[in-house]
């Protein structure tokens, strides 16, 4: 893997939660009970047709896929949960159903219409309107506190393998040992090439009740690999 040299030791010193300079007040609203809004399908489809490679899907994740992704996050693990490519918030709603408070969520999204929608639906979450591949560095520099998990809905297969690897490693370095990077894919194997002895990966069973059938992959840094 071409990013081995970039690895740094994981931080083990406790840091306080300091919010990013974006976000809103802490209200749960209807999010925890929300199912996919039919209007989201039309909204998502319209935006994806304008820039299909950047959006990477025609429809938002279905509830079964979103719940499978959220199930990989331990709500008892302290720290923030970062969601990359939040879209219309279907996975965000699943994370809240899982027991993650809105104030613990950092939602990374570049599409302005989605950002506005996320802000209205999840006013307690912190919205970070930037390219998800820049997010790990921005979050690290903001020193917002420990990160419990990173959940990605990005269309990774439209990007170079080296860029996917870099995103994975930089995200894993944000977390305490054992923190998961969670990614769904319609592909039949891991969407991120990983080197042996550096990252552990496991996949869920195929989720058939989704458009399209998908799997959820979990990646974790091998113990002591952060200092390699």
C-alpha cells in the first residue's frame, strides 16, 4: 500500500469535544423515526443525473442498508461519529435510531441542496460542507475530540485506488484503536484495496432489500499498525 509511510501513532490522550464552526442546535425532531421520504428519491435522482460520477448512485440508501451500516457503530463508544457523503440523511437517521445523539454527528457533504436539507432535518448535527477526501485533515486540524467511527456513503469505485486507500488510512488514524471505517458497496468485493497486516476487513451478508443489493464493509487498523 502506497500510504504506509504516512501512518502516525494513534492519539491516546483524551481531548475535549470542541464543536466545528458549523452546525446547529441540539434537536432530535423526527429523525429517529424517519423512513426514506419519497421526495428524497426524486431529489436524489435529479441531482445524480447532473453529476453521476460524483454522486455515484441514483437513489438514497434504503432503510435496511442504512440500518446495517448503523449497526456497525457502537453507541456506547465515546466520541463523534463522522458520516462521509450524507446525501439526504438516510444513514444519518439510522445512526440516530441506533442511539447516536445528533450532537455527536459530523455530516460531510458537498452538494449545497443536500447540506441545506441536512441542516433542516438534523439541526443538532454539525454540517461540514467540503470534499469528503479532505475531511480527515480538516477534522484533525479542528481538534474536535475523539472520533468513535467513520461511516461512508461515498461512491469510492469512481476514484483512484490510491485515493481510496488514503481516505481509509487517514480516517482510521482519527480514531482510537479498534474504531471502524464503515463503507457500503454494490461491488462483489472490497471497494478499498488493503495491504496485508495493516487493516482488518470484514463484510456483511448481501443485503437484498435495497436498490441495488449491497454489502457493508468494516475496516479496522490492525493493533500496533498505527505506529508502523
